[in-house]
């Protein structure tokens, strides 16, 4: 069975082991890139995997995009 390529923000947060609200915060701060479709935010599975690799390598997320 094929894995979903896009995750909701709560699904992405769960995969990263962070609270749902922190997932939305990271999207707002540009740490977790997301796309909006019909009012819903989605995160690419690969972006979650990349961020998880960075965290595993000791690089805790920093604000990447200022709004």
C-alpha cells in the first residue's frame, strides 16, 4: 500500500512527536513548509522526514522564514 505523500499538520506533528499546536506554529514560522488547498494545510511527507533527520542530527529547528 502506498503511503500518503501529503499529511495534514496534525499528522505531521504526530509523526514528529510534537504537539499539534507546535506543528501549526512551525508552519507559521516557515520551519515546516506547507501548502494550502481549499482552506486546509498540507505538509509533504518528505519535508517531515527531512526535518526529523535534522532533529536526529542535533539541529533543532530554528525560524526559517519571517513574516
